[in-house]
C-alpha cells in the first residue's frame, strides 16, 4: 500500500515541475520576442523616400541586422529584433541619410490598439 502512494506523490511533483518549467519557457519566449520598428518619413510633402536597398546598405555596412524593410503609406518601416538594434540603426541613419527625413521609433507597446488599427482601415466618427 505504501508503494502506490509514493508513486502518486512522485507523479504530482513531476507534473508540477513540468508545468512550472513550461510556464517559465513561455514567459522567457514572450519577453524575448520584443520587436522594435523604426519609421522613416519625408519632412516635405512630395519628397522621395530612400529606397530599401540604400537603407540595407547603410545598416549592413555598420553591422546592424534587421528583420524587414517595408514601405507603408508615406513611410518606410524597418523592423528589428531588439530595441538596441533599433537605437543603433537610428544613429547610423541619422548620420547617413540626407536632411529632410524624420526617423522615429514606432510604439508597439499597446497590442490591443495595434489589432484594432489592423481590423479597421478608416476611423468612424459617432455623434
């Protein structure tokens, strides 16, 4: 009768440990996936945006890795794995791009606002 009780206790501790380890891995994964985005916009209306190849060349020459370069509306969005890469890229692009461009950090903190803006193309006004 003592043998099954020890086995059940061992099973309970093992299950608890596995669940704790799984939660720890999920938390680490969520913290690690903090992407950062830079947006390049022209100051003057009608000014041409720099092409993605020249941006890639400037970043690659300085050893800065990025995930993607995407044109969107009147901006060029550059996605990075971390905010440190984004900050380094901002310094490089401020130095290498001609004057007349604004390089700004995109705010990706509020996930609910992001999903709402993706679901809805144009804002609706009530009242």
